[in-house]
């Protein structure tokens, strides 16, 4: 069926684009697309607690913690005790993190947070991704 092949080609194109974008980010900026997305959200919400990031992102807490740890090791963010509650950890950008953001393109899923697009188009995209999980038979592994 031609429609199925067209859908496969579109998926492969997007998958390759993500892979190449991530390789480029690693080479040019030393970070992954997921790390860049976290940097952008930290910059928008700064300071942000790890708990707030967990609520806003669909990442497993351990995965989020590892991503933030790697950003901290690279000197792109700092984690400090919360101003109001010292049990919380706040994440803020460093000057190197801000420079990295200025130099990196706004691409990938985080771009949807600021994309100028009709709401109906974004809803259709969300529905298509939801359908893809089902059509690919991946419901069992979808959080």
C-alpha cells in the first residue's frame, strides 16, 4: 500500500534528521538535543527546580537527573539548594550555558514551544504522534 510506504519514508526522514542534528550538536556544541531542550527550558523558567522540570517534561526522573548532571559537569548549569526550601535543587544557566544557547539553533521538539503555527496544526501533529505510537505497535513501551 503506497500510503504506508509514504508514512515509512516520512518517519525515516525525520529519524535521520534527528540523528544528524544530534551528531552536529555533539560536534559543534558538545551537547545532545535533549540537553539543549533542557537548557532552553531552564533559560525560560530560571531558576527552576528539578521537581518543576520533572513535572514539565516527559522524562523519567533518573534520565532527567543524568541529563542535568551532564550539563553541570560541562559547566552549562549549576544546581543549588532552593531559596525557599533547601531540600529542593534549583537549576540555573551559567554564562557558558547562555552562550551555548545563543549559538545553537532552535530545532527539534522544543521548537514547538515557540513555533508560530496554527493551534489546529499543532493539535494535528500531537494526534499524529499519538497515532504513530499505536500504528507502530509501541503502546506497551509508551509512558
